[in-house]
């Protein structure tokens, strides 16, 4: 039995029925990982030995448990900017290359309480700043569908390892599209929850008002399964909301008949690749056949989303990354004459080019004389973008757009042009700015590479976008397609 081909939900049922042991599940995924990982380079820290130890412990616990949690014995990979106690958390940066946290992030605590098995810490663009995972200080992760192409970013490692079926679930973080964009490039499901739905405690901050932890999986059911665990109020995160968490596994099975889909005209311009446009509209027509209605809407201020994002995000990054100075923890330069030189040389040597670029942009827009002209104005536009979404959701239940303007690009193709790289997130950043939930689901292929469809929902209404995604999954059955098989 090829356990690695099964979904987390299927594996959970097998473990609960004691048809397989957690160690058998983990061993199957490790065997698959050994086949694909040398080619895709998804892990910064491959925790194979630890995973086997934990899995054998789970075998023993299984015989004593009266009630078995849904994720018990399920292998899960964690993006390497999420704190793991006693396990290196590097943010794929020289600055934190040997940093070992003394506490777990809240999401990791919740997974531990379920009895999950950590398989490794996944590669990312340094401090989650990028759209291709080429900005890692260590190495570039590759797309399982085409090893000459990027897996997307910044959560490229988490997306690639799930797409290659070397683990059924992983966690990433999404600041401007860093879950949905790599999910689209890698042909899997990727969900950015509403800001405040999942605790950010233990996530190394990039842009605090935009960051959100979320899952990757090959099926919508698996996304619902892990969202049931990681969602909810956390007193250690002042931005998390005390809003009831529905049972997403039950919600996804409800009927979609009568729901209204909004198609924002601003997302379907002449710049969009015609093949991607056709695939999105074909998917929407399939949903219409399921009893959903379609209406064109307008989100007029989303045309300013990229500019707004690249003022707010670097500004917050400039502030958040000020803590990395070589004094308290992390990298410190070897030679310096005084404190000022120690600061400057540590940051110059410890940060990569993209991180430095964003720190400089952020420092500039926050500086005296420019704050009102840039940062304050961007915050005002942010409010307008949010209001556009709220107004649209008075008419429709979900909004459907492309996830990316094109399929995965070749490694090195955009690394010399930051503007072109930033435009990779043109369809995703507005959901972060507006704090609304959004999910990517595969909807076809262009040039043998996956194309993603984005479903955006009302604040804290992950249930509806998961329900629509699940209905479409039952039509397209995208999870049956596995690269590198």
C-alpha cells in the first residue's frame, strides 16, 4: 500500500481504525521524500531521524488512547519562520542560521496536542521576503512539476514538499500571497485565513499587520482538517479574534446552490494571459452548473494594491527587523572597532539583498518628511481597498480571480528585476491588505504547468470558500495529478 499517495484524512481514518501505525505512515513518506527531496531541495532542516523517533512514540501512545485526535501520527512540515522549540528556526537567513528557539509557536503547540509528527523545517525566501524562494540564504527550492522553474514564494519549500507528495500537510505564512502563489505554481491547495483567525504567536514577523499562518495540502478536506486544529483565539496574540470556529470538515459538505460568485473586472484585464483567463472562466461555468450565480463586480481601488503593499510591508519590516543587531541573538560580525560598526557590519553581512532592499524602502517611507506622503497615504488607501471588499460582499458570497498572472517562471528569470518579481503577487496582495480569507485551488494546466484559481471570502468566513473549493475539487479532482510519480 502506497501510504504516501493518501490524503491526511484517509491516513487519519486508517490510524483511528488501527489499520496502520503512525510509524508505517511516516516511513512511507520518508521513502517518498528520499526520492524527491534531492531534486527539489524543500527542507532547510530535514528531521527524518526525529520524525521516526516521534512516530514510534505515537505507536505506543496509540494503544492507550481512548479518543484519537484527527492529526494523530500525521506527518506535517513547518515553514522555517515558525518557531519550534529545540529545533532550528533560521528564516532561511544567515542572521538566524544557528538560532534554536526555546518555545513553540501556538500553531505548533496545537499540532503537538494532536500528536502530529514533524518532518522538517521548509525553505523560504529570507524572512519571507520574496515570490520565488530564490532569496533563501542557503539554496533555491525547485518546482516539482519542472525542476528548472521556481515553486513560488515565500513559502516555496512548504508548497513543493506537499506537491511532491513527500508530506500530506505543511504550514506556511502569507503576507502578500506567500501561501496562495506557491500553491498555484505547485498545483495544490493553499489557504490564507482571515487576519486574526490563526494565532501569529511564534511567527517571526515580516509585516505584522499583514502576516498570517495557513496550511498547504493536496485536498480541500485536508485543509479543513488542519484548520479545525490551528484556528481560534490565542491570548498571547493580541490580534487574534475570539470568534467561534466552525467544524470546517462538516461545512465543506454543505450545498453551494444559490451562492453568488463575484467576478471583479479589475482582475481580468488585457494583461492577463488569455489561457489563464479561459481556465478561470471555465471553472466558474462548472460552478454555475452546481447552482451558483455569477455577477460582475468592481473593486476599483485594487489597482493601487501593489503600490500600497510595497509601502506598508517594507515599513513594518524595517521596524520588525531592527531587533537583529548582533547584540542579543543571531549572527554577529567577527571584526569591528566599535558598537556602531558592529551594528552596521552585522546587518550588512547577515541580511541578503532583498531584505536590505525592503529595509531601506521601509526606512525611507517612515522617515521624517516622507511619512505623511507615503506611509500615511498608503494606510488611507488600505482602508479604501477594505471598503471595496466589504461593499462587494453585500452583493456576493465569494469572489473568484486568478491567483497569479501566469504559471511558474524559470529560476533566474526575474531575479534581476525586482519590479517584475513584485508583480507576481498582483492578484493576491489585496486580500492581505483587506484582511479577508482567500484560497488557491488548481483549475488546469498551461504548458504542462499548474494554473491556480483564487476564491476570496468575507472576513472569518473560511467555511464558505472551503465549501466552494470542495465542490470544484469534486468536479476537477486535481489531487489525482502528482508530479515526479
